[in-house]
């Protein structure tokens, strides 16, 4: 298992800097003692004894110890393919780690989570020093799997806490932008709420408060506006419905008629007529200018 999993202790003395490399491993730096700062690619984050730092493969981070106490870190490295062997049908641990495309992330832990992760790290270290104990490989594998699961749960707790802090700051303009950027895709309230880390109820209530319409009404309105734009550009109806995000051709036709009182074909004819009239007016104006 040694080629798939590595565990070691890193000591950084006061005011010292130490460069740590993830190489091909998913790397976790569990701070056991001291406080300091980690820096990577022009970014930085403080850490303390209730912090764990996550490094993606091929990332390197500079660790600085601050204060009068040395920083003691438990460094745990797992190959991505090993994480896949720890997963099952209900949970892909590697995919869960890859949800956010971070290079390095310092995650704050609750005192309880920090204690549990440190205890597990201690048990994992004990198993390394007793490689011939009963079912040693199975025990070590299960301890590592539990460590990763509890780590991911702690990360989710931190995300939810940050989301709750930002709930009142939900900017409807951001929702507008997201809808317009993802118009061809299925857009449901639950998916929008998950993207912006708020509840469906909060998003629906805040959106209606600021716009006077529901999220669904706005999505349909934007899709129909895009439909009109593409019709005027001359795109065939059979190509338009998917580009606008409608579930089917007939759904687009029905929504268009309900909103504008005419069919898309009739609207296209009106566009053509207006275009001819405009071209004629421009030509007539040009002729008068040249006389």
C-alpha cells in the first residue's frame, strides 16, 4: 500500500519557510500544532490547529511558521486511483474532491472535526508502525477511507456555513447572468439554488421580491426573446428550440403563441416585412440625397 499512500510529519520552525510538493498525490496537510500561512501561485491563507490544507496533484505550497511555536503538520498523500478503490457505488471520493477546481484550499474545522481527524491520523500512523498486525492492510484501508469521508464532510460543513453567511447578499444580477450564459441547458429552481448555495425558498422569494416575477417566468421570457432574435436572423424553427433551451419544438411554439399572440412563423413574416420596408426607406432616402 506504500506506493498508494504516504504519511509523514513535517516540522516548520518559527519564521522558517518550507516548500511542500503534492507531486502526483492528493495531499492533505493536517495542522497539529502552531499557526502560520501557506502561499501558492500568488495566493495565501492563514492556518491554525483547526485547519486542514488540501493540495491537488502537481501543486506546491510554501508553508511559513508564525509566532514562537513550531508548526507541526501531519502530511497525508493518496494517489487518485487509490481514492477510487476506497469509493463505492454510492460515493465517488475522487469526484467529490474534484467538485471545486482548486489547487490549494485551507479549510477551517470545528473543534470536534479537528479532534476526530487527528485521532484517525494517529491510528493510521500506528498501523504503519505495526505492519504485521492482524488484518493490518484492511484496517489501514478502512481508516484511510474513514479519514477521507470525514474530511469531505467537514469541507461541506464549511461550505454550508459560508453559504448561510452570504444568503442575504444574493445578487439577482448574478442569477440573470447565469441564466443567460446557460440558456440552452435545463434550468430548474433546485439547480440554481444549489449553484448559488441558497435554499430554493430563499432564491424564489428574493427573486420575486426584486423582479416582481418568478424564476420560471423570467427563464421563459429570456428564452422567447432569444427565439425572436434567432428567427429574425433566419434560423429554421427546427434549429431554434434547442438553442433557446426549450424541452421540445412544440413547447416552444405553444409558449411563443401564449406570450405574443402569434406563431413564430407569423412573427418571422413580420420581421421580413419590416426588413423590406426598412430597406426600401433607406434606398428612397439615399436616392433623394443623390438628386
